[in-house]
C-alpha cells in the first residue's frame, strides 16, 4: 500500500467552483440588498421555516453597507424590528472586520475608535429589538455576538445563549456564535469552548449541532498556531493537527450524532455539515468517510468554508481519493 | 460591456469626460487656445472643480506658448498668472522626465530649473496679490519639493493652503509626496502626516491618504503581504469608514479617486466584501488609472474580490 504525501499538488481540472449560496432565494436576497430593494429582501427574510429564516438573516447581515442605507427603511417603518435588527447586525459585521484575528488583534488608533463606535451603535439596535421582541431568536444570536465584542463576563454570554435555546434549541448560527464567544481567541478558554461543544452535541442528537466539535478543534488549532506565529498574516495551522486519535475519535462520534444519525434530516444548512466533516476526515486520514462526503458534496455543494480556495478543496478530494 | 481601453496618460476616461461637459469644453478651449472660453470655465468653477480643472490646464501641452500674451493683455487679473505658473510646473517635468536623477542630462537639468523658477515667480506674484488663492499654494507645495526647498518652507506653503481650504485633496496628496522617503522625507513623517490629517478631517476625502501611504510603504515592508497585516488592512478599512462611508461625507468630482484608492487597498487587505461594495460604486464609469495602472489590473482585482466575497455583480441582474 502506498499513500500520497500531504503536500503533494494535484492536477487542475478547472471546472469546480464554490456554491456561493445554499439556495437561490439567498442569492436573490443578496442581490436585492445590494440594489437596496427592501420589499424584495423583506419578502425573503420573512421565511416561515426557522432554519431558512436564520440562514437568510445571516446572508443579509453580511451584506456590506446594509447598515447605512437601512436607516431610511427604519425611518419609514419605525415599528418594524427586522430592519432595526439588520442595522445592528450589519454594524457588528462591519466592526468584526477590524478584529479578524480575535479580541487581541493589533489595531491602529483609528480602527480602535471605529470599533468602539460601531459596536456601541450595534448594541443600541439589538437591545432595542430585544426590548420590543424578546422572542426573536436572531436578535439573541446577535446579542451573543455582541457579548463577545463587548467582552462581557462569561455568565452574561451564557445567559443570552440560554434565552436563545429556550426559543429555538437548534439555532445553528446562535450555536456557532456561542462557540466563538467561549473560544480562547475571543476572551474565553479552550476548556469552556470544548465543554460547550460537547454538551450541546450531546443535547442535540440528529441535528447540525455536533458539527461544533469539528469547529472547536479547528478554532483550537488556529489559536495555537496564532500563538506560535503572531506576526505572520498568512499563518495557517498544519494539517497534521487532525491526525491524533483523540481528535479523530471525537470527530467520528460527532458525525455519528449528526449527519450519520438515522433521524438526521437533510436541510438547507446540510452542506455546511458535509464540508466541515469532509475537511476533518480528509486530514485526519479517515478516507472512506471523507470520500462518501465528497460524493454527497459533488460539484454543487462545495462551500467556501473551511477550504478557502478551490485549489485546496481539489487537493483534499484528490488526497482522499488516492488513499481510498 | 467594457467601455474604455488602457490609458496612455493621466487624462480621465472618455466616460468621465462625457459626464462632465465643462471638462470637455475646457479641453476644447485649451486645444483651440481660446482663452475667453478657458477663463469662463475656470472663473465659474467652485473650489473643488477649480482644483480639478487646473490640473487639466497644467497638464495641457502648448499652454506655455500662448499664456504669456494673455498675462500681458490682462495685467489686472491673477488668473492668467496662475495658469502660467501651474503649467510651468508640469512643463518643467516634461523636460526632466519621470526617471531618477541619474537619468537626467545636464541640459535637461538646466531647463528643469529655469521652468521651475518661472513657475515660482508667477505663483509668488499670485499669492502676493491674492493670498487666498488656494490653487497657487497647491502648486507652490509641488514646487517646494521640485526645488528641494527647506522643510520649513514646504510646511509653510502647506499650512497656507489648508488655512484657506482645509480639505484640499490634491494639496494633501502633494504634501504626502513631499514626505515620502524617496523625496527626502521618511516613513514615519509620511504616516504621521496621513494619520494626523485624516483624524483632523473626518467625513472628507482626506483619510484616503492612509491608503496611499500604505501603498507607498508596501515596497519596503514585505510587498503585498504588507496589506494583509491586520493592523494595516484594518487601518485602511477604518479610513474608508472615516471618509466616503462616513455619515457626513459629501460626494464630489474627487470621490471616484477616493473610491479607486480604497477599492485597491481593501482588496489587497482581503476586505473582499467591502471592496465589492466600492466596486459597485465605481461601476463602469468611474474607473481611474491610479492606483491600478491599467484597466486589466482593475478588472482582475475586482473579479477576484467578487469571487472571494461570493458577491454577485449586481449589474448582471435581469430580474
């Protein structure tokens, strides 16, 4: 038996691309928001299905500049909470971009002042929405994100998460935010982050949630690598980080609890789960489970995360295929 | 459809011209050596338009041949003198060429200094008679560098300019040029200037100096990797928020220059989604050669940003 090296490049067939959005509505939403077409955007954002609604809101919240023009909508519809929440989320999205490395990112004076301004404005919006509509799961999700931005104490971060899961126990983006809120890069600790991922995975079998286990390991690798190479903007953790048995045993169990579970329903966010596990299985040298995921992903459901480039996705897939 | 081709010089795109009938008239007037036409456009312009138009006048070959007659014919007006002085600055550069000092022959140096002296005399006279003429101070700032005047004098000229027009973009860019290491300044002086002026002028074009300073500095600081450092990319991003994304910002004919510089800096700093929003503003009509150097480079970086940001081009919209 032979095995190809992890650093070996593969042939470029040049046909693959990332799926930019997980459904067509999301793409229409992004286009509508970039045209500042609020009636169309609102129609999509008011989806009945909670998972779709949460996904569309996350797409809206990461539309650049939405926080600036949405103020006109807010003036026109002062009683609506959706545009206000979108302004808050947009402001916080803009603020995050100043701290791409985490809470201790090096910042210029102007950036530090901008951070304070944007986070403060975001907080006003989200708090106002929660005052008027305390049952809004998306608002709680963004208030968890705010607790991290404002570096609030851990009990307050947990309180906000608790409110969220009382309303929507399987809200993927809220879980993702809480994982970050407890991560070492953002003022938490590795222990809290892993404990959270494990507790929630156990509490939410047959859902997307056990994917948090993979994200926690990935976040930990990034954190350790950042400590080792603080000054390199291109630093990336070594792929061999995934090899230890204690890591991959846990990834395996998480897969069992999630998309391998008999009761797991495929839904709009499933490609996130597939791609995340495919990455971990590939570089943890679990080739068969990785390959079955690559088959599910096919050419249509390659998400940008966690691959970042098509070249790396292709390299990962080829590595798996050649080692089957 | 892409409406323009690679540029040969610093002139704006044909699209820009089509949208600025005055500019078209100005260029026709300059070509026809029709002073009354040129004068009427310059006289009617507000400060920001005058700043832009004067750059066209100064770059227009041949003006130096006929403007002396106008100066003699209109002795009471400072405008012909301003035109003569501004043109002499660029005319001097025509003789010198854009290369390093060792590429310039002794004969070229002689012409260079005599034209600069001519420029200085004209502009000194303008400021003597009309001390509030911002454009004269702007070209005097350029001369401060070209003639290698003492630092104190360079600053005096810049201070005079901003006392009249605190957010004069070209004057700021020239002073930044003055302070670059390649012009006997230093990295520290360049950044200190950019940051100080950006902080003093929120909601204006001026924070674009930050992006320009980083573009200059990248050569001595790890090339393009420089832009990817969090503190660098973040500073450019913050500067964009303090400039054209600021609530108090007013668009002007200078704005596309600001957009182009920030679109470049944000793309290089891997702020892809933000860069896409700026590419939307630039559209097909507001491309400027600086800082891209070529339309091909602009398209390449724009398409890369849209791909990385997963943001579709809204111009593709059919619905």
